[in-house]
């Protein structure tokens, strides 16, 4: 790779280089001044084509022009605006707006120094602010390909997240190298899904996968390698953080191994998040069934019995398709009408001139009536018996398919993919290291489903140092009980420590998720006397406990609430007491000041996921005086808004009999 451009160099007689902002495998990013725009600051992204191949250089120029034309179409306030492209000294440059602020990686590192990470509420807000950006680029068939905390900036001027460092330059490099039959991975290992790492293909769901990994990293303060179990191909972040069930379910689906099991678009994810914020009211009343027997007032809460035992003055025995309303006037007649009037086969008694004996007429009429009644009863019974199977579903509301919404394949897709790799294979090798500090080096290669364990006998008090070189492989140092010796010895690139137990220690190497194969170089050394190392205990004495300044707030009911301003510092905590009753919603939001909030229950215990936050809202399940603490590391002025919503619910009634 060519050396960096010296500071002060002017490119194209316009862009003066100020400093190098970052460097990767495909080029660098510079901060520059645009002398053609009143020295406005801009970002120069340099792509260095592979050397020694005219075809690669020409191919890179062609793809660079094509991808720049795509970026030119993006106009979104949370994406740095594309300005220009140019070539100089066989280097390709892309000019974009410069974003002043901090990356979320830098923000996370600052918080970790203070002992906390991002809260669920903050990350939910971050995702909601980034989804419109992803919807915009996905609508133009553009995939970011490289979403990670390093590529999301909190812009200083408006505190909005900005997507930077599109994977365009990496995609160009991939295509160029692919033309030379040397494919290159696009995306960060651990953040990019398997289809992007293995095949280079990316979909909208690939960006959503990387966004979910980013969310977990920001909330746990742990890297993807610590959260992902490459043995079982599962994400095990639950040991580091507890999330609300709904949000955990959304992240689980975003992290599905197979692209088809994830949300397929930003729109689907937005709908799922809206269900978390404002779930729709669930109606327990089944939809009304189509009326099959008029009038409608004849149906009651037990429609089956009504259809089986109809009134004698109405003909209900129509045979029609289920769900189809019959005509008000039936055009389909059955012998069932004989239940209403007897068949007209009985001679009228007035025609006595035919019969000479009136008693004979009466006897004959009675006999005919009896026979006719029996025949009519038989006909009606036959009709009722033959039509019994059909009216079963007539008036029933058939709720069997209503309460089982099946648009989703499953509410929480299983993380184990169906095309899972072969059964993991683990090799072992014994290493006897000299206790002189001399370095021993071993080299090898691992496939996707392989791991290797180096067994090292170590005495108590000896110091072990391990360093790993090679992309796509991580190491873990395990104690004789096969557990990591400490939290910093699991899935890392290097480790050093003094061991306090005699036994056989293990150094286990395994590849990252999505890496098909990787070479590695492992360096190990063992010393009998521990080398001086920074002690984990802080050298300065702990600072004095800060004082707590308590104030009672009585915000009026309603969103307007109460707004207070004061100052907090490292020696003074400002505490506000707010009485909240059962069923009310308590809101606290920092409007100004580089401070954070801790929310405590009336008994003084911290509320779950309510430490080191800037905004909080929750429905009260434990009534009493809630404590809102304003925390600062130095004297800082702040403005806090507190509100109470809703009418208190009455206390639950005691059980019957007490």
C-alpha cells in the first residue's frame, strides 16, 4: 500500500489535507479543507487499487465511477453528502461532507470507563432514528454493508446518529479482487452475517443483522466474539444484560442465521417496534357469523341449540353454503312445509251428498287423517335426519382460525440454522513451555467447524503470555476446570496473567462465525517470576462519598409536568422525590447538561435498566416516593423535566372471605 499523503498537500489544486482520520485495508480517510468552498472542512476517502495490474486499475476506475453515481443519488440529512470524485497519482478519491462528533465506539469506551454502557431505552431510540436512514438507502437498492459502532456518529450539532463509511469502497475492492480470483470479505467480522462474509452477498436483512449486533455491543459493552457461541451458533447475550421480552424477541429475529428468518425490510421491523411501543387492543369478542336464518333476532348466545330445535312456525331447514346469506324469500322448498299445514288430501265434510252415512264419513276421515299425519311425521323426520350434518357450522362463529395470527413464521425464530455446518471437531496438542520467558511459536490453519486446544502444564505463580496473529481466529485461556481463567481470557487476541493454581491449562483456538478457513500464528511464553504489570486495584484512594441534596417534586398531572434546573457534581448528587401511585406513568427526561440519571424504587433499590440514562418512562407497579438522582463527574448545570400521567388505580380488593 502506498504511504499516507503528507499533511498540507493540496490535491486537485483545491483540497488541502489536514490529517488522517482513519485507515483500513482498502485505503484511508483524510480530513481536508475545500479551498473552493471557503475552506469548508470535508472528508476525503481514498481507495488504493491493487498494484501491478492494469486490468485491476481500469476495473477499479469503472466501478468507482459507477458507485459514485449511486452515492450521488442519496440525499438524507443523516448521511454525509457526496461531493465529488477524482483521481490523482493512480489514487482514487471520494469527497464527502465532514461530520463533527463522536462515533458510538468512542462514546461506549467513555461510558465503560465510568462503569456502565447504553440503556435499552437509548438503544431503542437509536434504532428508531436509524431506520428511516436505512429505509432511504434500501429504497435505492443500496446496502450499507458495514454497520458497526465505529461507523455511526453522534453529530454534535443536533445529537442525531449519522451513518458514515458505507461499504462502497470495500465492495469495489471485492469486485476488483474477485476479477483477479482473490475474493475479499466485505463487512466487519462479528457484525456482518454469514451470507455477507462467505459469499459477499448482502440484503436489507443483512444491514438489520449488523444493526442488532451493534445494539447488543452498545448495551453490554462486550464485543461480538464474547456474545456469540461459535460452537452452538447461538447468541448468548442474556448473561450480560436483561431486556424486556418484546425487545429481546425483536433482536432475536434480527439475528437469525438464515436471511429468510429475519425481518425482510425496514418496514417489517418498524411494525414490530410499534407493537412494542403501542400494542393494539386485543378484542376477545369473536367476529359475527353470517346470518343463515332470518330474522337476526332469532340468534342468541347458544346458536347451535337454536338451529337444532327451530320454532314450529318458521321453516329453518334450508340447505345453503356456509357463510352465504339466504334470500329473504326462500326459493328452495322442501317437504318440511308439511309441518306447517297438513297435506290437502282430506275431503271436506260438507260434500255429504257422496256418502249416505255421516258416521262412515267421520270414520273414514279420521282414518285418513291418522295415516296422513303419520306419513307427514315420517317425511319431516327423514328430512331432519338427513340434514343434521350440514347445520352444525351454520350459526357458530367459527373462531378456530381467528385467534391464531400466522403471518409470522414464528414469534422468535430459532437461531440454529437448518443448513448448519458439520459437527464441530476439536484437536488437542500438548506443549511443554520452558519457564524462562522464551517465546514458543506454533502455526496452523482451522476450518469453520474446527478448533484446536494446546495443553500446557503450569505451576502456581508462573506468568503465561499468549499472542495470536491471524484474521478470523480467537483464543481462550482455560483453567484446569476448563473454564476461562477470568473475564478477559475468553475469545480474545492476546492474554497475559499470573496463574494461582497448579495444573494443566488450555489455550483454545476457534474461528469466528462465518469464516470458512483461516491461518494463525500463536506465540506463547512462560516465566517463573511474574513480570510487573499494572495492578487492577486503583492506586489513588477512593474519593469521598458524594453528598445527596434531596428535593420533593409535586408535578401536576399531565404532560406539561415540572421543569427544574440545578447543578450536580462528583461530590454532590441532586435527588428529586416524586410520589407516584399505582397505574400512573412517571416520566423523567434531561433537557440540558452532560449528566445522567439513576432511578430508584421507594425502597432505595435501583430500577432495572435505569442507571446512567438520560430519559426514563414507566408505568408504576409499586407505589411510593421514587428517587430521581442526577449524577455528574464534574460541576455541571442541568435542566430536568418530570411529569406524571394517568389517574391512580384503586388498591386491589382483598380475597373473598377475609
